[in-house]
């Protein structure tokens, strides 16, 4: 990958634009209201700190959510999240065109439903082949910060951008030994799930894997959504060899490991559970437990994603799902 000379825009206008993009659709919380009450002053001082090299990333608020699995979420301050939006937009314009077509998470005009549609298409194309379905153990917690920064430094050459990216990557402390570890040069791990920048950082990090598989291993089909991925190959022996090489690459280059629970090779004709859906060469099916989860978790923010999932996989449930949507939007905000 060649160098890119795009400079980061730290103008006052772009700080304002980042605020508007961040603020859009956010629910009102006390911290957000306080920031907005002194909005002009807050954005002015943020602009000065960014341009004078005085910006320091603040602390994170920690909380846990439980869906299909426990997730530890770290949320930055409103002020830092405006900066995250600014850096995110900057990195997207550099990196999105470098990603493979079949990286489907956290990208414009992509998404979960598109990933499932694409997977079903290739199951139909290769019904006599074999598929490996895998994901990565605690992906965000195990990203090596120094490796991530090294990967970013190959394309990002703007000094201000490099300085700001460093601030965000190394702002995350998951134990009290952080400063001591950094002084010893330890390759510290982890980026927070709650950061918008973590979405693009994750895709940039796994772009190394994507290109290794596509250009070196060359399977019949490869698709990744987040840290979940599948590889299709003509027979089990070829696919097991690809699996072995992928596991070595993940460990030696990116410091990551496959989740053994989901490390599965099956004939395509038998179908496989992937991205919450049972996918077969002849069609797909949404598991009952996932349908119940939809009913429990549906809200204004995720309704579009869930609707796309349901309408494709459980047409008999669409009428009931429409009533769920009506109920949500009929409630007082």
C-alpha cells in the first residue's frame, strides 16, 4: 500500500461539522446537555487545543451490556467523542477504498443484511464446496496497540493526524499497570468497544487478514463482518490447510486467536450458522432465540437493521414485526 498525503482538517469549521455529525440522533443525557449549554466555548477551546498540540484525551466511563454475550463498554466524554468523529471521517476517506469488497461491517452502503445476502449467493454458487466459519477471541481487547499504530503509519503521513491517532489509541487503559507497561515498551493490548474510531481501527487492523486471505490463500469465497468470517474452498483438505495458515497469520502478525467454539468446517450443502442466521444453498432461517431477542431489544436506533433481517428471513413474521415498530414509534420520545 502506497503512502497517502491527505492532511487532517483541524479547522474550526470541521470541529463544528464533527460536533453536528456526532450529535445527530444522540439521546439527551446530562453530560451532553452541559456540553451543549456552553457549546461555542467548548468547541472553540477544543479547536485551540487540537491546533496548539495541547489536546489530552479524557477518561472513560465503564459499563456492561448483556445480549448474546457479555460486553464491556467504555464510553469517552462528549468532548473526546467529537474528536473521535473528526478522526473517523478522516480515516474513512483514506482507508475505505483500500478495503476488500467483502468486508461488510461499519461501512457505508454495507451492513449485516448485505453480508447475509452475499453469503447466501455464494452458498448457492458453491453447494458442493466446504465452508469454514470462524471468529476471533475478544477481538477488541486483544488488538495490539503498537501493531495497530504501525499499520496506520504506513498510509497516514500527516504529522497532526499521527499525533491525534496516538492520543486516541493509547488513551485506553485496561489495568493500573498501563503507564509502567508503556515505559517498558510492552505492546499493550486493547481498544474500547464504545469508541466510534474503534470501528475503523478494527477494519484497518483486519484488512491485513483480508488481504492475506484474498491475495495469498485465494479461496473460492471469503467474507468478513466485524471479526466473524467465512472461507469457502473446493474440498476439506484445501480448506483445512487454509485454516491452519490463517491461524498462524493471525497469531504471528496480529497477535489474535480464533475462538475455538466457532472454529467449524462443514460441507456447504449442510448449511452453517453465521451472523445470527442459518444459511443454506437453498435459503436461510432466523433462529427462534434470535427472533425473541429482536422482540426484546427493538428500539428506534436498531429498527432499520432488524427490519432488514426479518423481512429477508422470516416473511411470516413481518406483519407482527410491523406492529412492534408501530408500538415503538407511538411512544412519547
